């Protein structure tokens, strides 16, 4: 039993050392422009959209998410961003999200 535990610990230690380190990335959400957001890939858009939805729900003291509005708001924000690419994403959300 002790040999198996030592072997498992050794294997875990090797994988910890060999595993590539992931850099921690900090994003200043207020600095994202509409153009940057429009150019993001789908995964990045989904991440930013989820964060913004949570942020603005918290500012309105809401604890629920209505999926109908998520899709509608995302489409409205993207249309706004196409018209005003230099605008900040947070500004676009404040003006268009419901």
C-alpha cells in the first residue's frame, strides 16, 4: 500500500513539473472597444458576454438571467458596435441591454 502511494505521489509530482504553466491574464473590461469585441472569436465573445451579463445584473441587484434577453441584448450590442466601433463595449451594453 505504501509503495502505491509513493508511486502515485511521484507520478503526480512529475506531471506537475512537466505540465505547462498557464499565464494568468488580466483583462480591463472597461477598456474593451466595440471593434475589439466584434473581432473576438466566439469563445472570447461568450466569455466577455457572460462577465458583462453578470456585472450588469449585479448593478441592478438581479439574481436571475432570462435567456431570451441574453440573445437579444447580444445582438443589439453587436449592431451598435458595428455602427460605433470606437465606442467602449461597456457603454454599448449600458445603452442597449435590458
